[in-house]
């Protein structure tokens, strides 16, 4: 159920009475509290839903909440679409373990017990609301933009030269604290082969910000401050490809310009690595 004209949050749940109760007592309330309209996305095992239906629904949604307690193909497909589109994403699970697909293990999850008590549901509702509030675009930031964009020049002034600086602030300056944290970690911890998304998630967890790892990555990729490149990584006697994270030149310049650069001594080695990778 959704209301026309309202911003929706797509909810993906396995089937069963437990998940119906979870939606009614936890998810619906937490999502509504953020100002979004919760909208369940259903599928039928006997009549498979076309893939484009999932893609269209997620593309039009403002955010996505998914319970990954059970390995449901449709849920993994929708989660992959949300990650690829950079949608604010909240994952919950009552069955955390090493069985998660490799490509999804770096994403933050909110866990809750299988036999959840009313108190556990209250905590889960609070955590979902907190994460959605943290990763959703803040409306008051957009509302404050027009006054800065349309300053009134003094009546006696001739063509004012400073006007362009006031009317076109650089959007790249307005980074969230967790985005700055992710870039600083990459600058400090990345080697010539970059840093894996999993390792970035672990470093963010040490700063109590693991829930924001994927959102920081998606936002920084959109700004072209970081990029992914395939690199060969050894695990014991085996080699495999890993899509590691790298700061771009634009990202490095931002850190230098704002006094956040922490790896000045390694600049030469990094420049050499970049040169070799392009030669």
C-alpha cells in the first residue's frame, strides 16, 4: 500500500507470519517516522516477477529496507539494484553468519534475535529509524540553498563581481562527516593496491560508523572522489580479483585543500603506482 505523491520506502521481506508481524510492529512504524511511506514489494513463486518490475520500483523509491534472514533470490536481486543505484539502504537480519555472499559482506547490517521480545522489537525499530535518518538526504539542507543562491545586491552597486562566488557554492565542499571519515581512512590505510570494501567497513566499525560504510562509498563514487579498480589479491596459494577502492586525484585534492591529508610521505610511492598502472 502506498500513497500517491508521497516518497516511498520499498520493504523486502521473506514470506511467513513472523515477517508479517515484523512489518506491522516494527518496520512500518520506523519508516513512517522518517516521513516516508512504507511499500511492500511482493512476489509469487508460481508466477515469477519480471526483473524490470524490481528495477523500476527501486529506482522510483527514496530508500530500501530489506530483511536478509533467508537467502531469497528476489531480495538479493533488489539489494544489488539498490546498491548499484546508490539508494539509501537498511539491511536487517536475524541469521547473521559467514554464509552471506562475498559481494555483500561489507554492507552494514542491523541484527535482531530470532525469538525477539517486545523490547528487542523496540530496539530494532529505533535502530532502523536511526540508520534511515542518517543516510537520507536532509531536506533542510536543500531548503537553505535558495537564499544563498539569490542574494540581493546593493542598489547603488555596479555589476557585482563577487556574486558568482555566492551564487554557485561548490557542492563537493558539503561532505558528510562519515564521507570525510571514509576518505581519510582510504588515504591512511590504502596501499598501492587500494583498500577492499570489507577492510574499509572494518575501519569504519572501529570508529562506530560501520552502518554508514556503503552510503559513504556510494556518495563518494558519485562525486568521483573515489573509484574501484580490479586488483589481484593473494589468499594463501590462490590469487583472485578484488574490486578495491582508490582515492581519485579529485579526492586527494579535496583532502589537501581542507587540511585532511594524512599520507604526505607516501605521495611519491602512490604517484609511481598510478604511473605504472597506466603505462
